[in-house]
C-alpha cells in the first residue's frame, strides 16, 4: 500500500485502537499495519493523540481503591509459609534507602539488582512537575504506575497502567503534573552493579 491510498478503514481502526476497543486479534492486525509505514494507520493514530491525551487529562487521576493498595502492600510484607531464606528475597516496606535519581524532583529506592541478568527493579518517585528528558533504551524497560500520573509516549499513564519500552527504543521526555510513584525494571550497566 502507499500513503496516497491508505487503508480504507485506517481512521476507524485507529480510533478503536486508541479507545482499547479492538479484540486481541484485531489489535494484533492493527499493530502489524502500524509497522507497515505505508498503511496510513500511524498517521491516523498520531492525529488522534491530542484528543486521547485531552480526554485522559479531563478524567483526572484515579487512585487505586484502598483495598487494592492495602492488599498489595500486605502481600509485599508477608512471607509465604513455603518460603525459605535461600529461595526468596524479601525487602520490607521500612527497608531500603531512597536515593536521588539524578534528576531534580526524582528519587529511587532499589528493590533488587539481578546481577546475572543485569536488571534492576526499583521504585521511582517523581515530585509534581518533575521531568525526565528524552533518553535511549539499550535494554527493555518496564514501568507500572502505582500512584499519580505520568505523561509519556504521547499518552498519560495512571495507577494500574503498564508500559514496556523495547530495547533500542528512544524514550521521549516524560513528566508528571501531580507527582507519581512507579515500579520500574530496567537493564543496568557494569558500573551500576557496584
């Protein structure tokens, strides 16, 4: 296909994709069309970005129900009866130290560094108005928003939202309006292991 003659349903498919209204099969087909630069779908989806972000912003942040937050925190504090000191690593809520992240208004608490896989899992807390500049991803990065809002990748992530950035991707600037707390898993360099 050429961009002069885009897919006839590109606008409709882009709108349904942005709304999360496609079935898993339809979503996979649309994502394949996105990869085809000539399908016109990427252009249609990009045209919807301001409307999707405006709708997200208008909805405002929605905090996870207290019962969900309490259950999650309780599970992180409890040790399974089958667990042994050799098989599980547990870090309690009152353990671990918050350190500066290297960006004003951001701090992190390392939960675990997997030296074998060269991966770090950490909590990232961003103060209201904090901004992370554009940066490349040498490895996969996964983010799960626990509290607040994160404006990234032309969308707004809210509590319960997950994002995965593939290795080799360029992550545009990210910022928060009201502050946020995220669980992040990312690759680390040799110097970060010490």
